[in-house]
């Protein structure tokens, strides 16, 4: 087996799904995820059809975004949050009343409310890792992105507004871009943050618990200063 490979798959592509699975198995819903994994490995449908039907019945139509052009949309920052997993609760989020914000791609850059999005790494992330709880304290006064924007970016025409530069770093490693404006927690009270990454030919979403370490592949998406 070649270095940096898992069978015929690059480790950079399998890291996200493997970590996501480990985190779900370690969560308060671990038993449910384990049983679903066993069914999946037997090539059985892991979730009962009645669960999916129940979700469809109670989900009301919500206008989360509006199309402005081929390269611009508006996102409602007061729309109900989409949860990263069943049983998740909101740990923190900005106050209500922010309303609609314009999200626009110009060239290979993405702008939110006229401000450019910038991937940010703390010094410790460039050479090692920084625990999520410590990273959160560092970001308290920063303009981080809301995961409501994450969901719309992924769902709008297959992620066409997301810049190619967010897929990998210069070393060819998959990047996991985190949206720290909102935090969630599982039933055990463990907080987590959602992220965006490229895998298997499409943009994906995942979350990472704050007791883990954030490294060079885990930048925070920030808004540039208004004067930049």
C-alpha cells in the first residue's frame, strides 16, 4: 500500500468521512449509528422508511434563499437552522434580526454582504493542532460565517458559487472550512461546529467536536474587514 493511501483511495479523501463516522459513533446517539452502520455493511437501508416519511410530513416550506443572478443569491440569516444530525441542539448563535444578506461570487472569490471571504488559520494550526475550545475563544471577536450560508452554497445548483480554491491546499490536501457563527451540541452536551469540504465529486457537509484538534486542513472562514 502506498504512503498516503487507504487501499486505492487517497487518505485526504477518506479522512473526512472516517472522522465523521467516528464522531457519530462516539456521540450520545452512538448506538443508533452503530446499528445503522451494520445494516449499511449488509447492503440494507440503514434508516426506516417511516422515519423519512415523518420528516417529510412535518417539514414546512421555508424560503431560505433567493436567486439574484447566475453568480449571486440572497440568504436569510434569520431562517430556521438546519441541524447537523438528529437530536442536535443549538449551543450558540448570533442574535436574530440580521435578515437577508447577499452572497456573490466574483471571479474565484466569494463575497458576503460585500465583504470577501478569507480562510484563516491560527499559528498553531499551521504546525500542529489547536483544540476547538481554545480556537473558539480566539474567534469570539471575529466575523465568522453562519452555517445557513453553508447550506445554501451546497444546495444552490450543485455548489456552483463555491470557489475552486476551497477544495484543496497547495499540498493537495482536502480542506474543511468551518462556519463558527453557530455551534451545536449532541445529547451528551458536546459542542460541535459545521464545515464544508469537497469529496467524491461534490461539496459535502460535516461537523467536528470542539474537544478535537483543528489543524492545517481546518481553516475558519472569516469576513474581511469592511475597509479591505
